[in-house]
C-alpha cells in the first residue's frame, strides 16, 4: 500500500492506495468514526462491493442508500434523498458518510456530507479510475442544476480517501480508458514518472495490473495533491488542472454530454492544446506527436466525430472562458510543464480547432 498526505492547513488527510483495501478492516474502521455509518452507492457498484464493505465495519450500525446510476442522478432529488435519510435516522455530525462509487457518487455524497449539519465526517472510496485519480482528491463536491453542471456545491475535504485498485477490475473498458485520458493530463503537466509508466507498461495497464496501477494512481494523486495544497480554492495554480478541459468541455456541451466520456473529450482537448502550443512555438512538434501516439495507443479519440461547426465551438468556449479583454484563457504546454495564457488570436484558434474536424 502507498500513502500520500494532502497537507491542507485546516484539514490535512491521507490518501491510501493499494490492492484489496476494501478488505482492510483496521484501516476502514479508523476513519469511519461515530456509531452510525451511511454508505451511499449506486445500483451498479453496490452489488459488487457493498456487502464486503459492510462486513468490514462490523462494530458500527451500517446503513445503505442506493442511488440510480448515471450523471442525471447527480441531482437535487438524489441530494435530498440522502439528507432525508440522514435526518430520518438521527445521524450526527461525527457519524460517517461513505461515498462508494465513481465521481458521480463522490460529488453527490460529498456535497450531502458537506451540508448535513454544516459538515459531517466523510470518507471517499472511489471505484472508477477517474474518481481515483481526480474527483475524490481535492475536496470539490457538487450536484447539477437543470441549467448547468456542478452549479451547486462546496469545497469539502474528506477524512480520508481509500483507493482499492482491485475495484478497477470490474470497470467497463471505455470508462477505464477514459480515466487513462485524465491521467495523461498529469503527464503533460510535467510528471515524468507518469509518462514513463504509460509508455512502458501498455500490456500490464490493459490487464489492469494492480501494482502498475498503484504506482500510476499514486503519482497522479501526488500531482493533484500538490496543486491543491498550493491552491485549495482555485485562485491560481489549480486552474492548470484544466489543461485540455476548456476544449473538452466545449466538445461535451456541443454533443449534449452524450457522445464522449469526459476523459475522451479531454484527450481531444489536450491534443488541441498541444497543437496550439506548437503553433505558438512553446513546444516542438515532436512532443505533440509523442502524446498523439500515446493517446491513440489507449484507443482514445484523436479527432472529432460527429463533425461540428467551429464557430459554435468557439462560442461555447467563449461563454465561460473569455474575459473582458476578449481573450480566451487557456492552459498551454511548454517545455517545463504548462502555463496559463490569454489567447487573442481567434484565427489561429479557429484553424487549430478546425483541424480536428472529422
Ligand atoms: N470533484 C471533482 O474534482 C471532479 C473532478 C472530475 C470529475 N468530477 C465529476 O465526476 C463525475 C464523473 O465521474 P466518473 O467518470 O467516475 O463517472 P461515474 O461515477 O458515472 O462512473 C462511471 C460509470 O462506471 C460505473 N462504475 C464506477 N465504478 C465501477 C466499478 N468499480 N465497477 C463497475 N462499474 C463501475 C458507474 O456506475 C458508472 O456507470 C462527473 O459528475 C464529474 O463532474 C468531479
Ligand atoms: Zn477532468
């Protein structure tokens, strides 16, 4: 098992990464404080893991609440279902809420924990690769509003994050590779260890080898933890984690969040950021090429299907990323990692985006 500290001033906590941690009774019960534990999960993940987890918390009164699978259920009604349950069963602030699932459950249950009696004990047990390397670390929690994703939420840190690499064995292939997309982002942000693991362990990664995954998840969480520790509330450096995301979000929006998985859209977004960085002389075409090969090798998309209208694409990007000076705020790649740049050259941006149109 590997451990990683998130050294936040007010709420320092540890991320535990290893094989079969859902079986580690001592570890789990050390964070699940209070007499009552509520495990929030969904109808896909719960049948696979909830009984095992339940057994390991033998000395507590363990409750379960199962939400229906899917992003549409990161909703106000699911949120109130959790709160109703907590209130109805007299949970106290120092009882524990456990989020067992992917990023949807982590965000939803995390926000319920943040707001129940102004904050109850929370433990994140992420089971998707994306949740293990991204959403469970850093304390962002949220639910969606019909008018926008993640519109209602809070920064709320868990007591611990426990990552069991064995849970990845049951993750659908496409979800798994989408998680690899998010991991490639950390390589681009300058994590050489990650790039080397991804380039040299293709077979083991496709077989979901626990040891290789443990290292990969460790280095990913270490990078995220480092950025979050410097900038918990996203006033500056944390924005670097948006690499590939401004482009990626535009793609997700244009396709109604129903065509691409998040990591797939981010993969294309990173390639757009790389191409723009080459055009601006920040990196050589060799680097762009290296990442193109890497992304393609994991079967992630490298061009956009269905085709799109570039003006619409820019309009979506402009909606949240253009500031008063009419520049697009973008994360670009340079030789030492990434930088945030204000892009004003709309013609260049248009030609870069257009080149990904299938
Ligand atoms: N809080 C943050 O910082 C942050 C960061 C990135 C993404 N997010 C959020 O995370 C969400 C996406 O997360 P996600 O990609 O994990 O989606 P998800 O939670 O929908 O999980 C993807 C699919 O995999 C299934 N699944 C999860 N673990 C499994 C397992 N071990 N075995 C079998 N099936 C499993 C889920 O039931 C679901 O069908 C989005 O809502 C996004 O906004 C939050
Ligand atoms: Zn992301």
